[in-house]
């Protein structure tokens, strides 16, 4: 959209301890450029990453194995076992790379929830995305609305328009002189700034 952004993770931070830290460097641009992202296109790859902080690395191994099994992945995935966090925590990430966009699905580990269940939650979201031809998943839809409004134009295809996204649209339209249009199609939705 025009701005150059770099992010550097300095420290993980998981609920309830928190304490995570990242540094963002943003080179401003005169104005955001509109984006127009159509259908997703061909899937190029699917990957899984599991991160454990101050916990047994076996948790991440079980998550990666479960995702690989459920999504028929040939790669073993990536595991990060770190002590660079004020408290314990875990996340599993499933990344789907396509011609138009990379989409990420995540699930956080929670006390008393088996590793396999955490992995299944991320896979469920990835599968919902993969059965559509949309470029953007449910959660990325929420995140693209404000930049699109600030650019003043643009469009993208989404898996669905959640209640959260509809609320975001309503709030943005109250504060900025823009109007969003959403249209349900066969296996995706179209979001356009009208």
C-alpha cells in the first residue's frame, strides 16, 4: 500500500505474564495506495510452525505432527523452543502461501488443553480458508478495513464477513467519509470501498 514497514521481535510474551516486545520501523509515504486483491489463485505451499516458551519442546512436536497429519504436509515444520519470554506460552501457526497472498492461521495453547486440540483449532481455520477461493481469511479481513478506508479505495475477496468485521465497517463509516460494499458470492465475499 506504499509504506515500508519492518518488524523485529525482541521478546516473546504470552498471557498472562505478557512482556512481549517488538520494534516496528515505518517509513511514511505521502498517501496509502489502494489494493485490489481478487481470487486467491493456486496454492504454492502450506507450512506449520510451533513456538513454545518456557515449556516442554514436546508440546510443539505434537502440534507440528498433528497439523502435518491433518493437512497431509510433507514437511516436518518448524519448531522454536525459547526461554526469551517472561512467562510460559505456546502458539501454533499454519501458513498458506498462494499466488496472491500469504495467509496465517493460529491457535494459542491454554492450560489443560491438549497440544493436539490446539493444532486442530488452527487447522480448522485453515481448512475453512482452503475450501473458498478468497484471498483473505476472516481475521485478516478485519485488519484490512481501516487501511483500505485510509487509502480511499480498494477491494479484496474474503472467506466471510464476520460480525466483528461488520462492526468495524460501521465504526469506520461513522468516522471517515467512506462507504463499504460487501457482496456474497458462491464461495467467498467481495469487499469493496464504494
